[in-house]
């Protein structure tokens, strides 16, 4: 049986790790390569880098971060932010990413998902979604860092993504993000019930208890958090110890090297 | 020196990065002479079986690989492991290297999803030098097709809607369906074990 994954996410701007709260109020917290290596030591099952750089120069610095991380971290790396074309996907994979995460651009140009999956395989195409509740059991998809409502129904989008060949969905709740009040269980459940591809829960983790909760109450296969791990409120190994105690399968530490 | 065969089938850099990290010398190559002169060989691979076979045929390396794989430690990873078998059935029937008896077929997984992606636990079938110091640990898989072969050749299985071939060994030939280079400390230990079997490659 597959282990549930714990995934720290690093937002990177101009080669430094930053973390925003509800996408604003960005703080710097350190060197991304060192942060990734530390998460690797803590037992992270995968590491996500998200490029929030706007400039062309920044893109080169960011890919260097990916390249340097791939030389010392030997768990899967997922890289998102600023990926607009098949060539961007290729360049990112060549820098050492195992998967790319596409978000706004996938909404603007869904063909990117299909082209990426056809050329590089579904396993390396993760679609990131930022969604917000607009009515009872109804959510819409936002783009550009949660600023623009596309008035696209979340469940319709999830079904479309699956048909286009995405290998995974990373679902971020705009309502829960930054609140530390727990994952958006209702939205995650709705999405997990609508698709058979793996769903990563993102947004809202604030306490140890939120991790078993998301795996016990939804079909999510992984949980992602950023600030919680950056500011060491919790470590990845603490989260995994708790999941293990609750009989949720996780990859446990290996001291053989 | 370990030769990592570069036949245009992806993820070779992560294998090279992992060997560099544990201090094992390796070179990416598509040259027959490098493969013959190497002390050990790694055949990586991501993508589809028939495409990879085509690329190998184009590279003109098939006979060299078959001949060298039985003379020195040889490790196939992911698709590189699947290529060790007689035949693959991804999209169409295609001949593999035939170094280990068996066929590579689409997994039937019922309610579960394909590809099988993620960390799954090894279930040891019998002793294998690659597994020295490693127990039933989690390793990282990404695949939809799996090898069906004699249990005699299987060092470890994993469970994904049934027993799946995870690690094979016959003589000098080893094959990992998972990615040791993406399996954290467990995978690095396995690569160290492989390097330990290679002349001059002890870490």
C-alpha cells in the first residue's frame, strides 16, 4: 500500500525562500537549497519549489536553485510557478525536477496539460488549483496567486484536468490558506470524490492534529504545508510520528546510510 | 567507473547526481567502448517500452549491453529494469533484452489508480546483495507496467493491488522497478551496495 506523503513547499523569489500569508505580507526565511536539504533530513516525501519571481533574470536563478537541490536531495522534486509552455516544462525537468506544477497557465490554456502529459508522461504533470467557496458546496477556480476569479466551477475543472491527462492535483484552498485552522475538508472531499487521480491537500495546516484529520476524513494522498515547516512550528518527522501512531501508513526514517 | 547508458530516455542526471553524492565515479555515455571498459553499468529510463527499445536499437548498443551485462554488475532502473525482460506489451509487443525471463504487462489494479506513483514498501523475497543493510523499507515508484517473471529471479515485491515485481536479480544482472536515486537514504544505500560490487567502486 502506498504511504501518505508529507510535502513541504518552498516559495522562492529571487533565489530566496519566502512565505506569504494569504498571498501577501511576504517574509524571507532562508536559502532554498539548505531548506530542502533540511526537509530531506526530516523525512519529507517530496519537496515542492514554487517560483514567485516575476523577472526573466529571476527565472535563471530559480532554475539554479532546482539544479543545486537535485545534487543533494534524493526525493522527488516538484517545481511550479511561471511555467507557460512545453519548453518551460522541458527546461524545468532538465534542471532536475521530477514533476512540474502548472496552475494559472493551465486554466488559460488547458492544452498545456495534454501536451505536457503526452510528451513527458502524466506522472510529471501536476495541476495546481487555487479555489474558493462561493456558495454551499460550490467553489470556483482563481488564478494569478488567488487574485482573479475565473468563474470556472472547481468540480468541472477537476474532471477536465483528469481527461487531459494530469497525473496529480494539488488543491489549495484560498479560504483556508494562511489561517492555520486546518485543511479545507469539505472542498477536498468534494474533489477527491470527483476524480480518481491523486489529490494533494494544501492550505490551512496549523497543528499536528490537522494531518491525521485530512487523511481520515478525505481521500487525499498527500498533505502540503509551507509556513508551518519553515518556522519550525512542526517538523516533518513529528507529523509522521503522529500519523504512524494513528495507523496511517507513512514512510518512516531510515538510518542505514 | 560506472557507465550510465545515455540513449535519450530521460532522468539520467538524477542517477548521476546520486552517484556523485555518494562519491562513486560514473560517466554518462552512449559509446560502445565506454560500456566495454566500465566496471559496472547502469541502464536508466523513463518513458514507453517500444520507444526505448527503438532508441537502444538506433544507438547500436543492444548486443554490447547483452554481452557486457553478464560479465559485470549491471543495474536497470525503472524502464531500464523492464527492458531486461523478454518482451514488453506497452502499446504494442516489443522485444526486450532477454537477460531475465518474463514479460512486462500493464498492471490490473481495480479501484486503484495508474500510474502507481509514490512510496511503497518492499517485501523481501530472497537475499540480494543490493539489499544488504536494508529491510522492508519504502521506496519511490512511478510506473504502470510491471514485470511478470519467475519468483526465483525476484529479490523483492511490493503490494499494489497484488504482488508486483520490485527488485530482480539474476547473476550479475539487477533491476529495480522503483527509483533508487529518488528513494532517499534507502536508495542511496542501495546504490552504495551496487558500487560496492563494482571493481574499484567501493565507497
